[in-house]
């Protein structure tokens, strides 16, 4: 039999806190302080990430078509796909943790998962729950506020592919794109073979490609 790994008290508390924090980001409204031009601050109530994602889907759905024909900005496929994935995964976690029918409301499911996790002490249970919740947070933020990216007009040094056809998430149509893309989060990724160079390796990649040193921080200000 496989031995269950029980975390020490400090690790358990940290995982419980991280799980609660991730669940709160997903399902609870947040109070944000906005800085005004005059230096003063004002409180702003931000919707939960799941509500923001649902609103993005609804916003796209209301513009996806009219009597005159398709709209110019249909609902983004990433939003629909991500919501569907979270629906399936959250339902599975609720069933696994409670052995009951999951709540219909997605936010309630997240709270159900977090409450159930609060009673667990084994790493084999807590770590996957934390990983899933954190991944939902990251994925939603990436869809709602994606990092700006730069493309490289060079062939991938691994697969030697320069351009690829990819599905445009806003139209569903295949479009020709450069294979190499850089952003400040993941570094450089080849859309053809999937090879990745982390941000710490961008200078070496630039030398291999024979181009100017790649500054990933530039993707935070401007994209191409």
C-alpha cells in the first residue's frame, strides 16, 4: 500500500491559507484601492474572477451575431473553453471531496472545495487542490488580461519552422502566424514544436538566432 504523506503543521496551514486565498480570488468580490491623479485613493469593489469570466462570455455572446449577420467581435473561444473546463474540474473535485451532488453555482463549488480542503492534512490531497485552484486563477487572468507578446521573424532553432497556422480565438479561423513568440512571463515559445526558452535564457536564444538581445520586460509596455 502507498503511504499517505501527512504535512507538518506549518505546511498544512500554508496550504490551507493559499487554498482559501485562491478560492477568494475566484469566488469573492474584492476591495481595491485606486490611485487618482491628485494622489488620493478611492475604494473600488471588483467582481470575483469567475464573475468577470462569465461577464466576458456574456459580453461576447451578446455581440456574436445580429439579424444582419455575424458580429465583428464574437465571443472569444478561450473564455468558453476555460469556463467549460472549470465547470468540469470543479464538479469532479466537489464529488470527490464531499461524495455529494455539486452545487449548481460555480462560486459555491469553489467554496465547497475550499471548505473540504480545510479538513484535510495529507499532501497528496492538499497539493492537487491548491494546484487546480491556482491554475484556474492564472488561466482566468491570462484570458482577461493576457501578457503582451512580441513575435520573432526567425525560424525556431529546434524545429526550423518559421510560420504556423493557428486558430484565431476571436474568429475561429486559421491564420498564418510567426512560430516564435516572446512574453515577459513564459519567455519564448515555439508554436510549432512547443519548445520553450525561459526568460533567463532569452539572451542565449538571441545569440543563437543572431538577433538583438531579447528583453522580455518590453512585452509589458508594447506588443507586436
